[in-house]
């Protein structure tokens, strides 16, 4: 049965057999352009929302309103800013920035550009969506698998500690910026500008260090694509499973020569089972988002209204002594915030665990949990890299 060709404002897809396919280079260019526009639009909406909140916070002080009313107003302003950001995302972004869709199932291919380029298949149904490049490099210039794995281990061993240290530095810089600005006593808007400048020091430094690591990795012949020179580190299972570069779609790794080992934990997966497993996993993820959002909104409201929900006089009327009432008034809001974070983590863990128990998705070779979208596109496990799908690639 012939599938309808996907609509795209920039080019008309060619046809391969009974379905339309996209050229690799053109697909990657259009998809990355759509992603960049979407990211910039969402970032602009978030910055505008934060500007509304900061401006409302500083403008409420001279009005002479009571502190409870001011905090209620700030709560509604914050929720309205978040709502406007989400509304802008739903209406403006999706209306102006089109998505490249699969010609088989109409699924969105834009959010998984690297996976689609490397595998050439749709991560939603497993159908072929890209026409593989005809100018693959010769076999003598491909990277041996052992050399690539050793170089990737070295690169990850250097990059992960730098990334963790950089994130910790960002948090420390944020706390230092808050303490410094509280002591400085700068007027508005100089305090906001100084806070932003101090806050950007740690992320900019982290980006510079990661840039140096990235450039050094591209100079390693065991980590650079032999066709386009792109860095293959960070996409280990994708490159091992497909043998191709996630930037140009050409062959990069020497293919396997030994036969596939038999499964030892269960039967191989089929495409319908993988599609159902991915649907159940997305459903569990939406439950996590809904529950964490509800807990976060409740925690935010309690923190903003905390000084009026538990202040000293009211707590003493409830039977607490003076030291305990003063302690609760001082540390009540931070305790509620920390409790909200802990409850969100526990709820997320148990919700995902419930989803995995109800609809298990494990690799029949290594026994670890798989990503259905990755397996549908590559036909291989995202953990061990071996093929675990019964049907051949389309």
C-alpha cells in the first residue's frame, strides 16, 4: 500500500519502492533548523516570563500593599507567566516551525535527528525514511571497533568528571551570587544585572572547557568520522549498533564479522511489541510529568505563602513554645521546598517502576531495560549493542 508523502516546505522527498524517503543531508539541515528555531523561541518565552516575575516583584514594594496580598499577587503572576510560556509553545512554535514526519506512521522525526541519520529508520515504527548515502568510504579507512571503544572510554573518563565538576561549580556560583548581592545592597535594576553577570561566569567557563575537550576528541582519528570528521564520542551505542556516523549517515565503524549470540533470557522482540512498549513508556512518563507538576505547584504556593501560614504568634497559639515557633518560622519554607523535591523524586521513581513492572521492556541478551525508540530504529539493544529484533530492517 502506497503511503502519502510527508509535507515539508523546503523540498519534495524522493521515492524508494512504495514509500517516500528523504535525502540525508537535506533532512539533517531542515530538521536542525527547525530545532534551533524552536529552542530560541522557547528560550525567548522563558526569559520574558522571568522578566515579568522580576519586574512584578520589584514594582509591588512601593504600592504599600500588605505582605500576604503581595505574595498572592506574585504567585498568580508566576503561574500566569508559566502559562503564557506553555501557550506560546503550543500555538506559536508548532504553527510556525513545521516538523519533518515519517512517511509511514506520520511520527515526528525532528526531535531525534542523530538517531534517524545514523539508522535511516523511523524511531516510531521502524520504517525506512532516509535514502542511505551512496558514497560510503572504503573499508580500509573505517575505524576498528576495538580502537573506537578504547578511545571512547578515554574520552568519557575525561569528560564526565569535568561535567560533574562544572555543574557543582554552577550551583556554588549561584549560591555565591545570591549571598554577594544580598550584602552589596545594589538598587534595582543594577542588582538584577549584577546577579545575571555573576551567574553566567560558571556556565561560560564550563562551556569553554567542554569546547576544548570536544576539539581534542575530533583530533583523535579513532573518534572522528572518516567522511565528515564529526566527533563520534557520546553516541557509543548508536554508532556501534548502526556502524554509521550520526552526522552524515555514512559508514564509520568496521562491521561485525562474528555471528550473533543466541538470546538467553527470552525471545527476540517484534515491531508490534516494541511499538506497544514505547506507548506504555510514554504514558508512564506523562504520569510523572503530571504528578511532579502538581507537587511542584503545591510546593511553590506553600513556599511563597510560608511566612503567613506559620508565623510565630500563630504557632504559639497552636501550642508551640517560643524557640520552636521561631525555628519553624525561620526554616519552614526551606523545609517545605526540600520536602517537595524529595517527594517529587520518590513519586517519579515509583511511577516509573510501576510502569516498568506492568509493561517490562528488557533486552533478551543482556537483561537490561531497553529504549523502544532506539531499538525500532537500529534493530539493536541500546545497552549491549546486539540485534534483538526478529524482523529485518526495512
